[in-house]
C-alpha cells in the first residue's frame, strides 16, 4: 500500500493565519531573486491563496525580481518546475530563519 504523501502532491499553499508585516517583507526583499539570483529590484512575492482583492499572508512571501514575480503569477506550478523551486519549502525555510533572527534580537 502506498503512502498518501507518495500519491498526493504536497499543497502549494498552506498559511494558517494572515500576517501583515512590513519588517518581514523588507527582510525578504534583502535576498537575491530565487529564480535568477539578481540582487536589485527584488519584490516580496506573495505565494499563498488569495481571493477577491485580499493578498495572501506576508509570511508566504518569497524574494523574486519583478520579471520572475510576474512570471510566477502566470502559472505557479510551471514556474516551480522551470526554476526547480519548491515554493512551500522556501516559505518554510524563510519563516524559520526569520523566527531564529527574531529570537536572537
């Protein structure tokens, strides 16, 4: 019998609560673009679910240059495959690093 995780793909979007944090987004923008490595023009790209005119949680942001941010919104799964990114894992990694950084402060 196969494990459920082997059958069903991991959900792309898992954000339990909506967080709004300018310091977090500013910190995200301090990284290189995850797709191309650019250092300039970095945006905090929201990756989680959103409906109506509401953005996903700031905790679901990843650093992308403007070009790759737009490309991601044209198709997240295709974007992940093209750049070999695991967006949920990147979000988890960034959140963990932020928590550690906050503890140290």
